[in-house]
C-alpha cells in the first residue's frame, strides 16, 4: 500500500472507529471481546482497502465488513445464551446510585434485552437503522438485501420489538430520543 493510501485509510479509521465500535458493542455485548473484534474488522478492511470500488460510502463499506465478520464469529464461537448472561452481569455491575442515570441505564438494558429476544434478521435492521442511523439504501447494502426487504423487515422488527416490550412490561418508549444508544 502506498503512503497516500495508508494516510487515507488512517483518516477513515479515525472517522469511523467509534461507529464500528458501537455497532460491535450492540451486537456482542462483551466489552472484553469488542475491542479485539473491532481491530479484526479494521485489519480486514485494511487488507481489502485497495479493492474498495466506491460503490458505497466508506461507512457503509466498513459496516458491511463488520456485519460479515460478526456473522462468521457467531457461527464459529458464541452461543447467544452465554453472551446474554455475561451482558446482564456487566450492566448490573455498571449501574450507579444516581437515580436518573440508573433509570436511563435500566431502560437501555431492558431495550437491549428486548432486542435479544427478536430474531437476528430483525435485530440487524433495527440496530443499523435506529442505533447507527443508516438510511434504507445503506442498510440494504450492508445486509445484502433489497431496499424493499429492509423496509419490510424494519416494519416487522418494530412490531416484534413492541410485542416483546409490552409482554415483558417495559416502561414508556415514547418521548425518548433513542434510549438504546
């Protein structure tokens, strides 16, 4: 890779590191693994940087790599139950005595738990569309689907999430600006 290309990749890394980190965190939930996975994703992106065709933006390209990497990881390494149990322990250990902060964190935990109860293909669209603010077209590229399918899955995911939320007796969802993030 030429020095100019390395500089360009370094700028991409700096611009999108936090976005990729949050995406991995929302998917994996185990902080000890998040940093390693993000580094693996950026290493994979670095290795394929010269193959980037510019058909989408860098952010969309990176999220596609992250999505595919995480899918491979799920197939190889993790069982969802272990991840969910560890995440619950992590969140409980982080709760503070500050009532407002505690309530906000509890709501986030409840929403994340609700997300874990809906099928993966629904969770993927919710995480990309609402936690990472991807437009339908970019989410479609990342997930390898048509825009119509992303819209349909988004609609169904919201209905499923609402059902889970109401069944679990979750708090008020309305009037909160993105309580999951």
